[in-house]
């Protein structure tokens, strides 16, 4: 007999959608509620590492992601003025030699691909809806929804992101994510090169990763004192100042930011916060997934990837164990080390950047983590 027949997933981000798709493959009935009525994340680009592409292949959407996104095989490492210092060939994830070693896509496009796959898999999705109460007993979980409806489930998966409400039911004492000391700036610009490009400045590092055949996204991290709100009308001038030391395409982007029409660049600023929560990640019949338990800064571009991997592992363990408790313990036990590696290595890279620390250590931490993540999950 199946461990779970009916599951509620709270949150339709990458983690929640992939869990829904994988559980539907096992014939589990899945309800998914997403609080955002438009089911659309912010309009930024996202990098899909080789291991993340491998995980998306398992979910069944990788070809669509590659068709609608961008990918590359090499990284050009440039001086601040844009001169290429070296070009590095990227390694494939183990078992994914048939896929590009890295890719990128616009978040709304990825959400569209996964959203369609979730519905085609047969999950019942309700948008603009969340839970108002969740109460569990030994046999199941009673959920009241914000639209006035009710449901009873064998398992509730909290996939509601870094500021999760479901987490309060599992870990009531968790104080919340911690500010990392850096802010993230992103903008969408024309794609000028085949390769991903990193510009090494004196104090700042900036990069351009393709998100389609014609576009790439600019990413820059800067040191910040706190999570203060910055009015969006100030973003173009602040981003222009931040990339002021760079030449090449970044100098052209700077000119557009200062003198041209920057509205098409879809600039986004976000202070970075994260956490790595120790196991257990469940309480009875409620379990946490993705950013709810491991929210990372973007230095390794792997946060979404580990949310997807977590969904794969959770569904797999639910499909093969003989007790629900055993499956939920096995899920967290199997997934914890990879998630922790991403969060801790990204955190260390951010510290080094914010403090102007050793570039060699930064490189070492990054290479070690990337190599380890290439291994199968
Ligand atoms: C600046 C930045 C850049 C990043 N770049 C990358 C990158 O290049 N590559 C990469 O792999 N990762 C990247 N990440 C990390 C990645 O975005 C996250 O790790 C990933 O989105 C986590 O997926 P998730 O499904 O756990 O959560 P989310 O994607 O946050 O999804 C949570 C969902 O739950 C919904 N929700 C919230 N509350 C409720 C509620 N009460 N009820 C119902 N629904 C609710 C939300 O609307 C949302 O749709 C980046 C992160 C940041 C901050």
C-alpha cells in the first residue's frame, strides 16, 4: 500500500512544482495552493547549473528549458576593462554528458514550463489561495484554506519559500532568515557572446549569463549594511555607479542606465538573506522543502537546483519506504549534505567578497563545491 495517497503542497515555486510532478508520476493525488494569483515570479534571469539541468531532466522538462532558455559550455574570465584573461571549459554533471554543462532562463519562463507540466501531470492547482489553519492527528492532516474550503491529506509539503508560513508549524522557534551583508542586482541585456562572462573588478565582480538565444542577464553583488528598502527609481543610477569600473559591454550598459531608456533592462535589486536549518525537517505529517529549510545566497547559482533535487529525493523516498516517518527522515538525511554545501560555500564566498578577502580562497571554495555537486544525488 502507498505511504501517501493524497498530498497538499503549499507553494508553487520550483520546489513545490517539481514535487507535484514527481508525486503524480507515482499516482499520488496532489493539491497545490499558490498564494500569488498570477503564479509568476519576478522577471529576473536565473542560472541553471549542470546538476540542476540533470535534475530537470528527471522531472521531464529539460528539453523545453533548453529550447526556451540559453546555455553555454565555456566561461570567459575578463579583466575589469573587458579583456578576456582566460576561457574556462565547464565540466558536465556526472551522468548528464548529453546536456550542456550550464544554462540560464528567465524565471517567468521556467515557471511557465513547470506550471504547465504540473497541470499536465494532473495536480489540482489553486492560485491566490493559501491555508488558514493546518491541524494534524495520527491518521491525517486537516487543512482549512483561505478561500473557505477544507481538505484532508496524508501529508502536507511546505514549499512556500524563504519566509515560509508552514515552517512556523514545524519549527515554531526558528527566528527567520539572516541578512548576508550583500545585495543582488540584476538586469536583462542583449546577448553579445556565446559564453558566460565574468568581469573581475578591483572591488566588485559582475557577470553576464545567457537566458535565451538573444538575451543574457547581468548580475552584480554589492556590500550593504542592512536590508533597507531602496526605491526602484534609484536602481538605474545605483547600478550604473556599481559597474562604473568596468569596460566592454558593461560600459555600454552603464551608458544606457545613465543616458538612455533603462526600462527595458528589467532591473531588480534584492538584499540577500538565507539559512541552513538542521534536521528534522518534518513534524508528523508536515514536511518542509526548498528555501523553507535551505535558502542560499546566489554565489553558486544552485538554490533552485537544490530545491528541485530535494523534490526528487522526497518523492523517491515516499515511493520506496515502508513508513512515513522513515521516508521523511531518509529524505532529509539524503538531501542535507548537498544543501548544506551550497548554503555554506555560497555564504563563505559572499563573506570573502564583502570583506575584500582572498581571491584564491574564493576560487577554491567555488571549485570544490561545484565539483562535489557534479556527483549524482
Ligand atoms: C538574487 C537571487 C538570485 C538567485 N539566483 C539563482 C540562480 O541563478 N540559480 C539557482 O539555482 N538559484 C538561484 N537563486 C535561489 C532560488 O531562487 C531559490 O533557491 C529557489 O527559488 C527556491 O525555490 P522554492 O520553490 O523553495 O521557493 P520559491 O521559489 O520562493 O517558491 C515559493 C512559492 O511559494 C509561494 N508562497 C509563499 N507563501 C505562501 C503561502 N503562505 N501559501 C501559498 N503559497 C505561498 C510563493 O509565492 C512562491 O511561488 C537565487 C536567489 C536569489 C535571492
